[in-house]
C-alpha cells in the first residue's frame, strides 16, 4: 500500500466524521462522498464499515434504520455530540501537523538554497 493510501486509513475516522457533519447518510453514500468531496481515491469499503463500527462503539456516531426505500433497510449514520468533539480534536491535530510540515518545508527550502 502506498504512503498516500496509509494516510487515508490513518485519517479515515476524521474524514468520515467530516462527511457526517454535513448530513446523516448511509454507508455507501459515505464511500461516494469520500471520493467526490474529500478527494480520496477508491477508499476501501470494508475499512469504512469497520471505522463506522469503531466510531459507533466510541459513541461518536449513531445510526437509524432507513426502511423507506424499495430495497433492504439501510443504516443511516449521524454524528453525536461526542462525534463533534472528536471532529474538533481532529481539526486541532491536523492544524498542528500542517504547521509542523510547513516549518519543515521552510527549513528544507532554506537548506537547498545554500
């Protein structure tokens, strides 16, 4: 797996929480939104559902059964207050990482100009 792919999985909970912050959606819609809105290339469906299960166990998402369609019932996930708190923690973490990486690039650029 490429480094880019590993990054997606490391941050998959953050991306899923961000998708759910917009609207409650079902699992396959999460997959589509991760590709279309978040720019993830072909996220692993199994990893998405495992992550949703983990987020549910941690109390960050809950689901309701949607039986309104013609097909089988689907789980529609939404954020809980704990999910919103976790999303904020992800934001803080990502901002810190970005600042550290920007500093790295600045120092590197200064070194290669020598």
